[in-house]
């Protein structure tokens, strides 16, 4: 039986770890967590915020995910969007998901990210 999502992995090109650290750490406010040494040798970096983990792994023939994306739940979505814009990230609002405010952005290597917050605490049942 599935009980939770442990992490989401996104791909990135080799040698872009500093850009990813700046974005996921400074812009999104996540904390970098250490990779096990055997995996660290492959490049990439891992981040965490609360129970949410995002892993960025190096892919030789990298192409950014344009449709596939993690959906990241936030609180104070207006302020969070303003934070991203103030740090130079593009924010594209989308009002098509009932019961939620949401926007999309991209990391510095072009991966699509969705940020969403239930409206008035209402979230559809799973």
C-alpha cells in the first residue's frame, strides 16, 4: 500500500548545481540536504522543505520537463509569488483548478514547477 510520496526527482544538465542551489535554496527557500556519497559522485543536489524533498539528478541528454511537474503546496501564495518575482523568477497564474489558487514557474534549467494553495482551506477529498 502506498502511504506517501518520498521525493520527486527532476533532471538537470551536468555542471549546473550552483544555479540550482541558488534557485531552490535562495529563491524557493528550501534547505540543501546531503546526498549519500555514492550518489553525490554522480552530481546533482537534493533539497527539503518540511516533508517535501526535491532531488535534482544529472542527465546527460537533458531536456527540461515542460508538461510534467511537481505540484508544490504553499501557504500565503500571493506573498510566495511576489518572493519569486522579486528574485527574478517568472510567475504565470492559472485559475483553472477549482478550489485552488495556483501559478507555474520554471527553475533555472527550464523544469516546470506548479505552486498551489487551497482556497479558504478547502481541498477536494482524495
